[in-house]
C-alpha cells in the first residue's frame, strides 16, 4: 500500500481532519513496527483560531504548521510529554490536525511494551500523549515527511469511516475558541478519549450558578 497523497491534505483543516479518520500511521520503532488507525483528531487553523500554536505568526517552533502539508509537527507540552500533528492547508497557510486517539492494528506485543502502564489495549493510544509515546515520537521527528515511503513514520490510507459513525464536538481542554466543534472521532471506538473542558471554562460556568 502506498503512502497518503500529499495533495489530499492541501485542504482546510476541517476537511483534512475528516479525511484522516480511519487512516493508518506506521512507525518504525527501534523495537519493531507499530501500525495504528486514527479514530480521534482535532483541527487547528492558525489564521483565525486563537487555540492554534500558529495564531500569532510563524516561529521556529511552529514552522511545520505553515506547510507544505503532510509533515509531522511534534512539540513538547507541559514539560512532560510530546504531542503530534499533521500539517495541512496549502503551503504558506498555517494549519494542522492533532492526533488525539488511535486503535492499534499491529504489533500489539510491541505496543504493550511501549506503553506498559496502559490499563487496557484500548488505552494504549487513547489521548495525544499516549499516542505519541506509542509511536515513539520525540523532538527529532518534528518535520518528518509522512508521505515519504522511506520515512520512519508514514501516513497510509485506511478504510473510509462511514458518515453515520463520524461525530464532532468541542476540542478537549482548550482555553480559547472552546465552543468550536473541531474535534472529530469515530463513534463507538474504545480508543476515543473522554471530553474534558479547560479548567477556566469549568470555573466560569460554576461561578454563574
């Protein structure tokens, strides 16, 4: 199977997120190969999205978000773990899709070794930090071309997700643009994470009562 076509990601972040549901990510880890199926994603568009890293302009950290599409944007968050995104939109326009959750297709034994604290197989790649850990992503993977068949991390087409199984809703834990339904997930997948509001949003709603 060939890698995902770059031109298919040169679209708006919402279209890209919907398109990426069901796609496969293949990671060649030092201990073996892992393949996951994407079941939860969040869209971030820098031009008008205050929750996006690229909202205030281009920096060394967020440069991958400005294109070209199909590249891996990896960043360190909270001083604890890495998260991974796929760049989209035409070159020069900032946008990316956060990888939030995935189901392990293979190799389950390697995946369990990569995430020994997982409570169940469904928990192996549920949440962006767990998914990045499972794939073995580090800072040096930032900027990898996911459409390159020789890349150690690759994006492949998967089985399309039927429209009736696609759900949308607010993004998890964001402090800005909290009500935008820019989170996409596969209904019924055990690898989809639970929705969690940003603490400030929860506090404001509590104050109104």
